[in-house]
C-alpha cells in the first residue's frame, strides 16, 4: 500500500515538472502564434497593411485602428523605420520572434511629425562607430533581443469615417535596411 | 512486475497532472500581477519584457499580440459586477468613467477574441464617438436588439468578452486601486 502511495506521490511531483516544462516550452513550439500567422502574408523587411475584416488574422485586435506590420530580419544589418503620424494617435510596438513586447512608442513620446528610429541587434549596436552614436543625439536606437520579430504600426481612426485617413498615414510608413 | 506497474502509474499520474494543470492554467488565464478594478482586469506586465511564463504561453496559444506598455493598457471583463458571466442575450449596462488617457476604446469579442458580425458593423466605440452624459460619464448598452444611445450589438451570443484599452495613459504597473483608475460598472439587466 505504502509503495503505491509513494509511486503516486512521485507521479504528482513529476507532474509538476511536466507542467512547468510544458508552460515554458509552449512559446517556442506553438504553431499558431502571431508570428506564424503573419508569416504567409508579410514579406520580410517591408511594411504591409493588415486587413481589418470580421475574421481577423490575430484575435483581440482593436477594430478602431488601422494596422500595418513589418516582419523584420536583422541578419543582413540594421533597419530604419519611418512612420508618419496620423491626426489622432499613432503607436509603433516591437515584438520578438516569440511575441514579447519589448518596446513601444507613441506619437507624443516621439514628439515629431514622423516616428523615426533605427532597429538593430545588441551586437550591431556595439559595432557602431562611437562618434556616430554620440553625434546623433536625436537618433532613436531600438535594440532587438532577437534577430527576427515584428513591428506593429497602428493609427487610430477616432470615428469609422476617418479610417481611410489612418490607413493613408500607415501606407507611407517604411522599414528598410540602411 | 510491481516495479513496472508502479512506474506506469507514476508516469500516468505525471502526464495527467502536468498536462491537466497546463491546460487549466492556459484556458483560465492565470497570469500573475493582475490589476483588478471592479469587473475589469489588466496585466500591464504582459506588455513588457517582464511578462510571466503563463501569460507568454497563453498568448502563444491564442496567437494574440499584447498591447505594449509604451502604447497603452488593456482591461478585460468576462463577468458583470456581481460575478455573472456576460450573456449576449441580456441587456448589459456599462456605466461610468475611465481612467485618464488620451484615447480609449471599448470592444466586444466572442470568447476566442474574434469580432461578432452585425448589420451596423459595430464592434465597439472609441472615446471620441461615444454620446456622453452632461457630467462627462457615459452609458453603453450591450444588447442583442437595438437600443437608444450607445448601443453595442451582442448578436445574441451566449458568451462574450469586453475589452477597454487605454492609450497614452499613466495607468500601468504601478497602478493599484480603483480610486486611481475608475473603471465603469457592468450591470446585467433583463434577458430575452
């Protein structure tokens, strides 16, 4: 009897390990995460608008926004992102390959008519000539923890009739190698 | 033989407990660090590098992208103030004010996070298009049939989720109680 009880307790303890390891492994093995969903419709290093239809590509999208995505790959070098801000509210969010939101900036924080920044890996940043880093005081550099990932650009349409304006602002956004 | 049966039991229990706990945790959304204000819950840390492993796994499973903290904060409600699940066949009143933010939106989703089709093509409101009361507050009615004022169509579905997203807001990781961040009340009225 005691022996069976010990096997049972052992099983529960092992179950705890199984639980923790599946939770930790899931982000790396999920076949339908945001990146995988966007992969077929987004060319690399290019801003493409996301369709806002009833069956959205990703769940829990905000329908008040025009959305565009740049799926980036920094293996060939840093990227430059430029996004003109729309009349209402514009934000740019950065996600790693596995969907961690590591940086986000909105139009007010950017403080200009265009959100302009350089995206690079930590290694690429370390290789920057030192003076360049210093002279460009207003140059915004974002470090990506992963070589690939997603940039999501959003422009608010405060009323449904203003959606074309928001889409137009995003259509002028660019992400391209420097 | 005993050893074989014993280890078989051990592995069976391990698989059942481990996978069961994972499934339960991910389908019930047990992320840590929630801010709870009335019926509303937000997890501001999911929009940062310090996202906890449970929230990460849940997002990977659903395929959603979290709202980055530099962008805004997302509040979710699945229940009304008395703890009943939101029912699309009932009149649900969302009344009050929201925390300080440059813009905010309220959106209605089915439990999978997809929009519910309706003839008005209305999935939510932005803070600018709402009809306000003289005191600046608002009253939104989520109901299956048209209502005067701010009507949010539910399509008569059994279950749905409400999301309020605050953009460019001081609400964040340091926010604690409802006094700092007043969220609207959710009350369920008559049902069809």
